[in-house]
């Protein structure tokens, strides 16, 4: 596949009987997106950034996408890490056929 972007909805994107789960749970502050060839793209989030964030990739051929977490914004109640969604946008690599 050829990855064109990775979009991440950081934190627990819900309010419930416990309160605002986004603030109660830890979430990504800084990290990296790693591809199968071990190249990486840095990702950074502000502490109050609730909107899904898209990280553009310059048409990266890869077999895998891994999100690595380097630091977190600590939640006010629980010592865990929440990510609501990771969406990888890609296109299929062109295939070649024999003669």
C-alpha cells in the first residue's frame, strides 16, 4: 500500500457520568508514525487538541504503520492512555505483470 496520510483522534472523545473523559484520561503529547522501512514521521498534539489531526505523508510505500508514543498529556483522574481513532489513508500500489 502507499500511505498518503494518517489521521488520529487523540484522547477519549466522550463525556459521560464520570465527566469529560478527554481530560480525565491521558492522551498523546508527542510520538512517531513508523513505517515498515523503519522511517518515521513525528506527531505532536497540544494538550487541549480535541479535533482529529491529519499527518500528511509524501506517498509512502509500506507494509505496516505503527504509532509510537514518546510522551503524554497526563489525565486528571486515570493513568492510562486513550486514542479514539487512527485512520490510515492509502492507495494500492501498482502491480506489475510478467511478459
